[in-house]
C-alpha cells in the first residue's frame, strides 16, 4: 500500500503456481514496485490482465489469512471516494497490523453461551419502539432510526438489548461509542446478555490483544463487536445492525487521513449491506436530523409525558441575575444564589452534587489584562494557560512563557478568561466547608462515585456516574462553550449539558439542574424543555440558510499560503462551487502535521450544493493525484471533506 493518490488503484501481478493455493482474495502480499518491496492486499484473481505491458511476479504471500473481506474492501473504496482520500489510508484504519504468532495460534472454538431474548419493556417506552424491535428480528427488514434516549436512561443497557435481539438470530452487530468509559459500561452490559459472543475492539487493548480479537470476529467466532472509532470497519459476518452512539462527541473525530466520521461510515455500510442502522444519543446533531428530514431514517423518540416524568427540574438564569448581587459567597464560588441553594438542598439530603466546568487545569485560558487579547504562544500560536503556581505555558506545545508580552498592546500582565476544574474545586471547598470535593478531568478521571453528600467538579466527558443519580447539577461558565468561534459550538454545548443532566435523578425524586445562562437562549431552551429534536431541526434550518454542512457539501484546504494557492489552481471545481477565504487557520485547529510553528497557515473553504458533493470530492482527489504525480507532495497541505471545525 503506497498511500499516494496517483497510485491509488489496483495493479496486476502474475502468481506463481506454488502460491496458487495461498494467494486468495483478501490475503496480505509482498510485491516489488519501482524496485522496492511493498506490502499490499490481493483484491481479486483474474484469468487474464488488460495491462498491455509486461507483468511482474507476486513476490510472496505474507499470510494465507484472508483479512480483507470483499465487503470491507468495497466499504474502504466508498469511504475513500467520499472523503477525497486514498483506499490504502482507509485500510490502515480498517485492518489492524498483523501479528504472526496470533494468526498461527489454534483458533478458539465458537462460544456456546446461550443468547436469550432480552426484556423489551424499556424499548416499548418509545413511540414505535415495539415495531422497531420486530423489524430488527425480520431479516428482510432493515430499519434505520435516530434514537433519542430518555433522561436518566442507561444507554449501555439499551444497546446491549438491541445486540442480543440481533445476535440471538445468528446475525452480526457493530456498536461504536465515543471513548473508553462508554466502552467499559457497554462491555459490562453486553457480558451479561451475550457472554463471549461479544468482542471489544479498542486501541487501549494493545496491538496483540486487539489483533487476536479482530481475528475472532473475522473467523466468525463473535457476532457482536463493540468499540471506538475504527470498530465501525469490523469484519462481522452477516452484519444486520450498526449503531453509533453520541455521534456529536469530538472523540469520534478521526485524526488520521482521510478523516472519516464513524457516523458517515456507518451510513455507507448500512446502504451497501442493506442492514439496519441506529444513531443514538441524549442530544442530536444536525447531520442526524438531516437523515430524518430526508426520509432515509426515522425518529425513535419517547412521548412528551414520559420525557417530562424522567427528566430533572431544569432552571436557566442570567449571570447578571439580581439574586447574585447580595450573595458574596455565591460570587466567590462563581455560582448564583439559585444554584447554590439547589446544591445545598441536595447535600443536606445526603446526595452528591455535580459542578460542570468547560476546562481542566487552574486557569486554562488567559488574556492580556490591558487589551483583553487572547494570550498566545510565541512558538506555535497555541493558547497560554496558567498553573496554580502562576506559571504560564502553552496548552498545545507545552513551551513555558517566562516573560509574557502582548503582541497587540505590549502589556505584560494577564487575566483569567476561563476558570478550570482545579481552581473551581478550590473555591467550592471553601463554599461547602466540611463536604468532600472530588475532581474528574484530564488524566485523572473518576468512573463512579458512591452514595453520600459530596461535591464533584468535572470537565465535559469526565463526569462520573453517581449511584442513585446526583441530587443536583450546576453548569458553570456556559459562555465559554457558547461563545466559541465554531459552527458546532451550540450543538456541542447542548450535547454536553444533556449528558450532565441525564446523570441527575428525576424531578419526582428531587433532582434539579441549574444552568448559569440566559434562559431565553435557544440552546438553553433545548435543555430546559429537553427537546433535542426541535433544536437539531433549528440548527439544520440555520445552516441551510447560511450554507453550511450538512445542508451543503464543504471541503477545507489547509497549509502554507503558496502551497494552498498551487493546489487550488489544480482543482477542476464543479459548477457553482464557491471559494471562501483564504483566512488564517481557525483558533483551536492544529496545523497540518509537520507545520506546527512553521509560520502562517491558511485555510480555504470550498462549498457546493449537497447533490454535487461527490463531484467535489472527485475533483479534490484528482487534484491530489496531479499534485503527487508532479512530486509536490512535500508541500504539506491537508484536505478535509466536511471538516469537523469550520470556525
């Protein structure tokens, strides 16, 4: 696999008679290309070649294991075309590296764990839930739904039940979740219902263990695969259901070219294999809403009465609320009186309280005290942060800033823009004297806390579950999430808020959430009413009006100005394509690999109608082919279709 765009096509080789038995489609091979040995996959056996020149011989078959199935090969090709990438880059995500000892080990026997039909009662709480389960049991029906989980729902239990319904009929399931914490809970739930029929695939397993489990799936000794991003490519036999949960979580953003999102890969795979698809979460993305509004997928939501019964009481306020003015304790703790009261009542009842802050660290974002310009690193232009010792350092590259000088006004002092979890815990420890304070974030994440009064301070995605649920939750510094220069800022804020609120017990048990934000804001209203569907429809409508994904097809080209200009000159753009930029790379987006701190990096956006999306991807790929054929591949540009961050 050469990884160059102009070589992204099959090549014909002759097969020696001695290799005839082992050289089957899907095996790993070694071939000689331009005088050097390279690795590849044997895609197909043909009786003759249409190549007019002389053919080289296949050097050797690395292993007779047919690791690239026809289905995954088709999927990899479709993903590469969708994202203007190369098939070898996709295959590096789809097929793990080989471990010879694992392949040669005696294959394990198929599990004899009986899979019993799970209790369907929880799914019957959703409109159409019973019919959805019946459709999953029918091999001729392939339901595609976008599922909104009820407040307080345990998604791991529900997903395990879906897997048991399908696997009990001898068919395959793939479930993708954002991170290891979600995976651990899902693994525990699946173990009870599926036993050894379920296999976990995640990078944290290590290459040997991961390859061993991957081979179990390939050899048909596991029917259910659960994992993170790349698990969406798992070679499950008789695939009948693919699930992507919490598709708006940034952990699902693939950092390697061609940057495919598991949701889009799952959509392509469901279409190619005529299998069922579930995209679920407490919140909803505009992309998922677009699938529903197009008619390709259907809603799976609970009646409003069930939602109101399950949700906690949610209050939104303004940070300028007059109730703060006469409360010095609330001011010192950065919480208004109504939030402090909710926390105090929960603690008095012996229940834990969750405080959610958007950033970890002490002061993770600082600005010039004179002109309020964001403090940036002189090396890589990343944001500066301050430790509890008062030291400044870059949040991206870690370089210490020993003598800060503002590039805008020359000021030498800084002020806090965002307060991190450690500083917040410090403040709350003084506000709630005698109550244990637990922090969760960064490299110190707490999975679960026991019952009892305590204060928990957590960053997004790191909030621990509480046995019996939290008595109250307070969402602080919400402006830091809503005011980001990012197309998805409001969507991600709602996703995080709903994830926090889902950990709080229902209002019938006294559960309460206070969000320190203006209740009139549309994202805040989505939380107060617990209505992610209407919010997603609003987001999609706004993006249609403004011309942003998923309403349109868009691609970004990032790199040094000269390289970007040269690449754009090679693109044969579809009719009606707009160019936006060049502009500096948006804040928070890392430069292309190898160009950190290498000077100015620009971004140009290409926008066209959704129906011309494939044409735009093809044009970008053709330009990549031309660039590499001219040996201009050292220019260091990055091409992304439907980039995660637009700015």
